[in-house]
C-alpha cells in the first residue's frame, strides 16, 4: 500500500501510516515517526523534497501540545543537527523538546558526548538521553532480539568509562520512563483544556450519531461499556422492520405538519386562530429578515394593503377616454344636458378601473403562495434528514402539490368577486350617494353658467348664417363638467371597493392557502404517502448515511476511551 501511494524509490507522502503495537512490555504511548530532514532529492523524489519534508514535520511539531523527540547521531556535530535546529525554531525555550543521541557505539575512540549530556553545548529544558540501537546488520540478518539488544545497551553504558557514572540516565528503558513521565506531566498541565475540548467533541459526535439515525448516545458519555454495546448493536442490527418503518413514517408526517403549521402561526398553535400572533422565525435564518408567517403578515400589511389604498381611479383615467365613452353611449343623441349618457359611460369606465386591481391581487397571491411553499421546504429540510432522501423528496412534492391545488380555487374565487362587483354595482351606499349628488350638483351648476349665444337679426335672423365663424365655448364647458362629474363618482365608488379589497383579499388568501392547507395537509400526506406496499421504499436509507453512522459510532467509542485515559491521568 505504501508503494502504491509513494512509489518504491524513496518518494514520500503526507498521508500517515497508522501502526498499532500491542505488547505487555511496551509503554502506552502514541509516537509519530516523522521523516528525516533531507537536503537533496534521490531516487524519484521531487526537486522540492526539502520543502515538502519540512512542511510535513512542521505540521506536527508546531502545536503547543506536542512533545518533540529530536533525534541526532552522536558521531556528528550536534550544532548542525537539522532536528535540533527545527525544534529550536518552534520551541525556542526548549520546554517541549527531548534530545535523543544515537550511535554512541560508533563514535571514534577517545570521543564522547558527556558535554552534550551535561547540557554544556546546547541547553534543553528536558535534557538529552543517549541510546544504543540495533545495527543495520542486526536488523537485516535478524541475529539479535530486542531483549538481547537491551542487554547489550546496558552493558555498554555500565562499562564505558565516561557513561558509567550516569548509566541510570542512559538507555532505552530510561527514555521510555522519561517519555511516560513527561507525557503525564504535559497532559496534566493541559488537562483542563483537553477535557473541555474532548467533551465538546464527544457531544458533537453523539449528535452526529443521532442525526445519522443511531440511538441517542448522549446518555453514554460517561459510560464506555454502554457505548460499546451501542456500537455492537448498530453494527449487527438488521434493517428496521416494516412496523418500525410505518411508525417512523407517521411520526415524520406528524412532525412535518406541526413544524409547518408552527412556522406559519409563529407559535406552533392553530394557524388561523394565532395568525395575528406572528413572530420572527429565526431557525437557521438571519434575524434581520422576516420568514414564515411573519413574512406573510408583512406582504399583507406593508405591501398589498397600502398599495391598494393608495390607488386613485381618476388618476388612471384620461380625459379623452372619458369624453369618448360619453359620446359612444349617446350615439346620435349628442345632447349637452346632464346626465344623459353619463351613467352608461360610468359603468364602462368603472369596469375598466376595476380591472386594474387584478394584477396587484394576483401578485399578492403569488407572493403568499411562494412563501408557503418556502415554509414547506424549510420544514421538510428541518424534520427529515438526508438519511431518507426518497421520503424527503416525496413528502415535499406531496406538500407542494397540495398547496398548489388550493391556488386555482383561490384565484377563481377572487376573480368571481371582482366580476360580481362589475355586474352589480351598489350605487345606493350612503357615502356613494352623497358624493354622487354633490358631483352632479357641481356639474349642473357649471352648465347653467354657460352663456347661450344669441341670434343677430342684422345678420339675417335665425336662419341666416354668420358672416364669420364664431367660437362655441359651451362644448368645452360641458365636457369639463362631465369629466369632473364622472371622475368624482368613479372615485367615490372605487374608494369603497378599495377598502373592501384591502380587507377581504387577505382573508380569502389566508382561508385557502393557510387555513385549509394547515387543517388538511396531514390527512393529504397520509393518503399520498402511507401506502403499505411503498413504505419500505420510502424509508430506504442513504448508504452514505449508514457509513457515516458507523464511523461516528467508532469515533464516539474511541473518544470515550480517551476520556477514560484522561480521568486516570487526573487521578494520579
């Protein structure tokens, strides 16, 4: 596998090789054997091998919680040791570094490393420890066991004239004890932070197990055997039974319905009763935005209603259109007396103005519909995890289809209301009558003030033609009076319609898209989804989630074991 990753000609890879060694004679430690620092590439190593190796090593030694084992050959100049130099860069005070000297048996006769061991050359807070390793020949030929090597090492230090005085501080056994002691000391200092971080990771992993479909593991945080049993159960348990799947499906439908209704009502209560009690839905949403029922409330009261009330019918009418409507209704009887032909013109013009309300009403319907669909998407995402992709898709499709089915009914009802307003206009409402009479009086008064041109007998009497064309201002005066009259009457009627629309349209939208949907959606989902022969397919798990759950369980149990280790350290 190593050759597959890094090749077989001295190349390297940053991917670690994890090797677990079990023996009653080894110290319980985790050691990271880093590659030696190299200067020049050999074999198929890349040209920047020095940079790559340095990056790999620094990745591990830079952390404050890492103990550095700086190994140097005793038969070389310690001042040029790459390991020591790198350790001094990341640990300038030498508090995390333990120096290890090897190959003391290969040094030239008459030389020794006593000055280094006594820290007269380079000072490390935890000092240097000399060891003797197997030779390359011993390793290749297998002529010596580890026990034999330890005995040889012990004899070397006991008999060496310079090292026998400090033999208790030399050799692999002392290094093992030193590492255990230093590690224990180091862990005890970092224990509060380690315990806090470990607890956070354990809780996070337990939640991952639940999200991936495992049983609640939070109760097992302080119980490793229980967590181990949970691990075995999750690995060996068969697929959930049809009965469990059926119950889970009904539970998902109920939870979705409750969440969907709650997001609309704002407090999880009845959608229609509590519609006025809207609040911010801040779950996974920025608090500066309105969502759910609060957004629908905003659409009604801050967008639709103000816009409808702001409209003025007369501002949407051209005087030319008014004049043509009057003339068309009079036909050949082009009388200049009010109100002949004005009532029919009013009906034509008013009907046209009512049509201007269709687009803002339908826009309001679209906005509320889109928000309800968005609420359904949010609830589905919140309630049904990616563990059940088929169920998630089918439930959302069924919910949106049910909401969509209410929209044509709503739009038909709204159009019928507007058509009814046009077919039968209630002109007998008190405020409309008063406004119409006032407008009629003003228009009639204006016509009476018009001066009727007199005949000039000197110009030939009544049947004579004038010698010069004369202006007839009376036609303009009549047109202005009729224009003002119709505008006033249309505004009066339209104002009443505006108030009715602003009041009734939100009620109808709430009834169809909110009340009926929230009241009936659960039964609809049960009817569409709870089909016995389809339940197993609906509740089929995503293979990725199954694997994710397995990994989370393994990680959780390992973390509990780590916590037990910390507790034992703390007890010391």
